C-alpha cells in the first residue's frame, strides 16, 4: 500500500507521530469530526479514497465507516501553516458521522454555561453498532 506522498510540510514529530485531521463536509463546509492521522493513515486515505485515522486509544488504524457503513469519501486535503493539522474535505456516506447518532460530532453547544444538544440524532447508534458505540 505504498504511494509516494510528499510529507515534507507535515510535522508528525510535534504530535508524537500524529497530526490532527479536521473533517469537513465538502458541500456544506460543516465540521463533521476531528481525528488523528499518522503517515500510514494519510497514505491509506489517499490510496483508498476512504478517510482513515489512527486511533490513539486502540493504537491502530481505523477507516471511518468500517463498522457502520458511514464512510467518508475523500475530496481534498489541505495542510495548515504549522504543518501539524490537516483539513480533510469529504463526502459523508450515510445519515451521520458521529457514533452517537448525529450528523456531526459537534452537536452540542455551550449556552448559559451548560452544554445543550442543538440538533436531533439522525440514526440509532445501537442498531448500527450493536450497543457498542
């Protein structure tokens, strides 16, 4: 799975081998989620066209949608000025990206000092993940 990808602008060392990946809907420009990529996750994303991350808790690669079917199809990748964050524009396949059943992982907002849900769930995560969200 090796494709030559120029990583000279990326500072993987700053994040202990990882860069932050902000995923944005390519059409609406809404931020859908944030994950982390190492070199291998970046390569797999570019080669397969499915956005892939490195799980910090499980210490392994994971492709968004591998268990839910809610893939993120890659449209473009940009790097920030410090080289430690990527903006990944993608097309979401499925009703939502968040493992809690929402379109975006950013479904809560601070209001009067409290976090409130600002939208309704778009799918039942128990039906998709079998109660293991």
